[in-house]
C-alpha cells in the first residue's frame, strides 16, 4: 500500500482523534485527498502522506540537515536508554500515544518496537516540515503530521500518553487532549547533558558553559504538584565519524559565543554524557 493511502486509512479509522484547529469542531470525513471538518475546513495530505495543520508557514530554525544528523545519532542509539525508561513506565494495555515535537520520529519508532503492542495507536507531530517528512519515511505504524503545539488538531481527552523529548510545552493544551487517567512524560536535559561538548564549545565565563533546568522543573511542578522525577544517566560511545552530526543536531552550537572546533578537537570527542530527567505526571 502506498504511504499516502496508509496515512489516509489511519485518519479514516481514527477520525475521532482529530479536531479542527481552526474552528475546534470535530472532523467530518476523509474525502479524496483531504480531511474536512464539520464546518468545511480542509486539510490536505501532501505527497509524503502527512497532514499539514498549520495556518501559514512555520517559523522554525530546524532544517533538514539538523534532522538528518539527529536521525544518524538516534539510530545509533543515543536516546535508546531514555526510550527504554519511558517504556518501563507504561501499562501493558493498548494505548493512544502522542509524541509532542516528534522531530524526525526515531524515538517514537523505537518506543513502538519496545512496546510490541500492535494495538497501540501512535501519533507524532512537529512544527517542522523537514522533520515530519523524514518521520513519515520510518518503517513504523504511526501517523505523523505538522501541527502547532498551541493549537493541537486533536480531540479532548483522547490520548493515554503524551511524550515529549526536549520539546516546549503548552500544559493547557496537554491537559485538554490527555485522558482523565492519562500520563504525561516530559524529558528534559540535566546540567551534565552533553557536558563534554558544552565545555569544548564554551569558555568557563560564558553563560552557556553551565546549564540549569530549575525553571523548567519548577513550572512543571506548578502545573503538576504530584509529579515525579526519574533521572536517566549514561555514557554514549560516539561511533567513529559521528562527531559532526552530534554538533549539528544540538542547539548548543547556535550560541553566538560557541567556539569553532578544530577537526582534532572533534575527533577527540569519543564519548558523551547523556543525563536527563523524566518529569512524570498523572492527571489523577
Ligand atoms: Zn473547522
């Protein structure tokens, strides 16, 4: 079956998951190449097979090469222990899973592999077209779309799990689409995340030399006072030749004061620390 056809069928089967981001009313039908809401707003499947829910162009700095670098590192297993830790939190029953800011989709695909539950319904969205285009090429039974975090094209209370890896949040929207017994897992970097690279790129006096996630944790706790934190920390051995990709996939090097690294400095980087917190909230 062609990719576009597969995605069309997914939306047809799961049309109740979707909501019109323009008028906030239910979707009515998939007709030919479009999904249409009860008020006639129309969203087209593009040639890659995904739906584009944004009004106008997205303002994002993440280009295709960043996502290709990310794909390389994630396929090599950079985030696998994180995905595995998320998987351990999940009940065995069938779940509707939403991956917020899915990027090029590899973590969701890896979670699908670990779940081995063909009954799960998986949806990933991102504001970036290059990311979602790459995601739709993954051999995974998941639906991907381009959407805005602040105007989710999904119905109320329809997801059992919201997963978020290094993505911004809109807790009001999250609570709206999360089932009453649903769970939110937000993965954020800790101070030592890729610290080896950080210290190569920034001098000790630079504000980027240290990273502090306190504000993010505090805001999460404000919204979810009963939330828990699970720390996941490990060393990742960089496969030969992937140093450039690591540099490319991380926003660290965007800082104005980032040092231009020499080939030798990069080549000497053979392992990096991955240190993250899983912020876990249950709605009730
Ligand atoms: Zn509408």
